[in-house]
C-alpha cells in the first residue's frame, strides 16, 4: 500500500510520495548449477567415485563447447541417524557442484541432459540473467520517479492547490533489485527450458513543495 504525507502548514507546504517503477529485461545468460553427490562408508572410495563422475561431466561439457565452468561447492559431511536416543554412523557424503554459464540459451536443456547422462545426480538451479542490468535498472528508476510525480500532481489538482508540485528531494530505496527467473530442475529428456523475462524494479521516495 502506497503511503503519502502532506504538511500543509504555511511554512512547510510539502508532500511526500513513494514511487515504483518496473521494466522487463530479456535474459541473455543461463546459469546452471549441477553436480554429483556420493555416499558410503569408505570416504576414500566415495571421493574417488565422485571425482571420476565429475571429470566425466566436465569432459562432456568441453566436447559441447561449454568452457565457462567453475566449482561452486565441494563438501564432505559425516552422516548420522538417531534411533532410540543413540547416534548411528551412516558413513559419509561427498558433494561436488559446479556452476555453468552460457550465452547460448538454447543449450541450457542439452547441458542438463548431457550432464545427467554423464552421471550428475544433483541439479540445484537454473537461473537467467541479463548482461546490461544497469541500463534496465535506470529505466525502472526513471519510471519510479515519474510515478511519484504523477501522484503528487493528482493530489495537487484534486485539492486545487493552484501550483504544480516541485520535487526538492528524491531518495532511492532499492539497491539494484532484480528478480531472476529460476527453478529447481527436474530430470527429463529432453529437458524443456523456457527463459521468460526478468523483472527489474526500482523504488523511490520523493518530497515535493507546492
């Protein structure tokens, strides 16, 4: 709900309104996080198995021409169960996740399918980004200011104030917000990936004199 405040005293004829701006950006980069998780009682063996699978995945990606791949997470965890108040050792879990970035949006589904076929059993995230987010944010910011100005003009006209409100202060309330499209991936072949659009929002608070 939009909040506004008006001080109508003779010495301080001011109004304050919030403004919101939204634009949609076309994504041009796909970000995929996937990898493998192995479990077992022998840590050396499951580490080795995990490494072998990941090497196969990376080789498959390289053959596809995907080179922007980096380690996102590597972890070794001890596994326990609890039964009747007793701690039971269930071995270890080794998890290795890589982050893949590609500007070929049409390849996103193929990357997932090829990785799963190569042994990946974890697909954490599919997200889409736009490279020139600053430009889109500036557009949203200008719309937010315009939104606040329209509110002030509407109130001034309805109250018959006799003068057009003038902005004396603008406060930016959002530090570059963007809502990327992302989803949990499901194993399917072929995997359909639809990028959609990115919602970029900006918020301001504007003070007017009249």
